[in-house]
C-alpha cells in the first residue's frame, strides 16, 4: 500500500474554524484583477502546468494569464463587448478557456461556460435564453453555431480559437491587434459575473447567476478547507470545462489560494490506465474527480500504483459508494473525501481533512454556511429524520450562494423561501452532525409506504463482485405504486443471465433492508450520464414510465 505524504491541514480544528470564520467581501472586487493580479506580481509563480492532447507540456505563469487576459479584454472592448453583456465560452481544456473567463471579468461582462458536447439546438437555446452577444469557441463548435446563427439575433461577436473561419473573429489575431494597456472595469462584489446552465428534470436548463462575490470569493472555502490547497500544490481536477465543477476546482478554488493547476487536455473517452499513469508521472499533490471516475479507477490493477506526490483525493457530483472509498484507501492509503454542493453554491457540506471520515457520509457543514435538515415548512428536523437540505439565508445570506435564476423570478422565490434556501436534495443528519445523502427530492422511491434512497441500494449493489456500476429508480407498479428497479453494468468479462440477476437480488437483500432490494434488474452496457459524470436517473425513470404506459 502506498503511503500518502503528511501535510498539516489548513483547517486544524473544525469547530474552532466554524466559530471564527468570517467572509471578507469588499465593496469592489474582481477576481481577475485583484486575486490573479496579486499572484501575477511574482513573474515566476506558476499558474498552470498544461499538457495538450498530443502530450506537449508547458508551464504558464500567473503573469502570463494576467497579460493575455488583458489583451483579450481589450479586444472584447474593441468589438463592442462591455459591462453586463453575455459571452458564451465553449472550449476544451485549453489555456484560452482561462484567458477568456478572466478577460470577460475584466471588461465587466458575464461569462457563460458550456461543454463542447453541446449540439446546434443546445447552443441556439443558450444563446437566445441568455441574450448572448458573444461566443468564444473552437472551429468544431463554431460550425454548429453557424447552423443556427440565423435564429440568434443577439449574437454579433463570434470569436474562434485555433483557426480561421468565415464570418468569425480570429482569437489570436484579435489579441495581436488589441492594445496591450487595458484599464479593467471596476466591478462591485454584487455585480453579475457568471451564468451557468444547470439541467432540470422536466424543463429547459435553468440559468444560475453568480456575482463577483458568490463564486470567486465563495470558493475560498472550497479551495482552502475542502481541497486543502496552498501555494506550491499541483491540483488536478478531471471536470469538463463546461461543468460548474470547473469553476469550483479548476479556477476559483485553487487559484484563490495560489495553487498551481494541472490540466491534461485529453480528448476522447476516459482512460483509467492513462489517468493512473499521469498521477505516477507528474508531482500532482491533489486530485479531484467525479464518483464515476473513481469507480473506473478501482477496476484497474492498483497493486503497483505508486503516485508521485499525491496526498489528497476528493470526489463530488454525487455521493461516492463506501466500497469504492475502501478499495481506493486499501490501495493508496488515502481516503477519498466527498464534498457536496451545487451549481448554485460553493461547497456546502464536506469531509474535511481534520475531521474523521465516516465512510458513506457527506461530511459536515462548511464554515460560513449554516446547513440543516428541514421539513416543508422550514422547521429543523431532529437527528435521524429525513428531510430537505436547507441553507439558512437569514439574518445574513452566505457569500457562496447564487444570486438567483436568471430570468425566472418565480423559481427563485420558490427555492428561497422564508429563512432557507431549499437545495432540492434530501438527507438526514446523525447525532454528531454528519449528513447522509438520500437523493434528489424527485429521486426518492416510494414503494408500498416505504421511502427508499436509490443511493443506498446502489451502494449495496456495488458490493457484489460482478457489478461495476448501478443506477436505481422507481418503476411504476399498480400495487406498490413503485418498485425498485436496478440498471446494472457488469464487470468486463461477466456474462448476463437470469441466474446472475437472482444472485444479485439475493445478495442485496442481505446487505441492506429486504424491502429495498431491486425487484427488477436490467443489465445494460452503460448508464446515461451528464457531462459531469452524474447518472441521469431521470432518463431511466422516464424510460420506465414509457415502457409501462403510465405512472403510479
């Protein structure tokens, strides 16, 4: 078993930090100017180690990012982008993504990050819903934008990175022609800064609006306390740049504390073996990945895995199953520390380095946030009772919480109710204030009077040696209302059979409460997922409703 390097955590005493932590929010603040400018004062301080899709490596300093983003901001201003304008940024893991986000901040505009997997229809919706004036993207996505550009009247400043295209502004040419001296817009902390689209289950994606405080300053707690980073650390986050987790762990969290990003612009399908080899080759000290990634990594032969400098591993996006945490710990000596939050927030609940990890628990509330389990009327529930995860917003609203849903006042008012922000997730709290995830409010299965957490059943299924991945949903049933159905991906080389399905059902009955076992099992080659790696249970539920011809 590998031995993780020992480093004193930033948070040495959880309770003391909770008592003494205070948000520091000036009246005027701009992350690109104030924080990146501070690190850029040292011209040699590394901001990023970048490995491109062909394996070429280079180190980029904070000073270079400051200079390049100044150039971009100057170019944007020349082309009519100014305070409040919306600009989509749809790029793979190339340095221009970071330059673009910083440059947009400096000109006082609002960035809208998106994944390169967006199709023409997705792009059209995002451009028109936000009223975007500009887009910065690569030639492949630019071709998709051209398919719908005639239906996007607000889009007047299209910029292409890494190539030339008719009707588009060349990114490199624009920077070369822009004046080097740029005077950034002086932004207030409560001015709008970023818009993220987050998928709903029954409607178009919502637009989550963050200010210059709520994400850039809010993620100080993410970087300092959960990721446990400091100058000199090399942090690798596997998130796609289109997911808000990139803002968490590839931008604001690490750079707020002066850590260096490790960015590997790998293209194509995820390669678990290559990921382990990268951790062995580079002095990466901190690693962040979605649970799906860890589930694939533990299927590899970890007996000879010896990371070069790794001391901290975290997971986010959905809860990580206990058996995966145990397998990783046995092989590496490191415990994967879950963190919980949303596109709408910084990290809200987490397993912090100074707090003993209870495997399977979400952890404890983050300093700066008062998080509780509440009922429909906003009353706090006692330990052991399941309820809504709520974040207290009165008398003072925590900094790392979004401003609201852009263009949707009704939905904003729905989630900010009384003294609480309702996250839409459900959990329970134990006697020691550890939180235990149950599921999205619409994921919870109601079967014959029982409330069943899909995550608990999935965790039980994953303990079976033949199961690589599992997703559990409620399937309509005329007698029980819903039954538990499991979609199972088997370990490579395992053959499907009715006998195996029965064996897995019997196994689950023994591992968890008998009423939770999956009454139906369907073997599948893969599970539907979001770009961030979250299992799309909603898609599986809808498939079941369609198959059975109606709901309960």
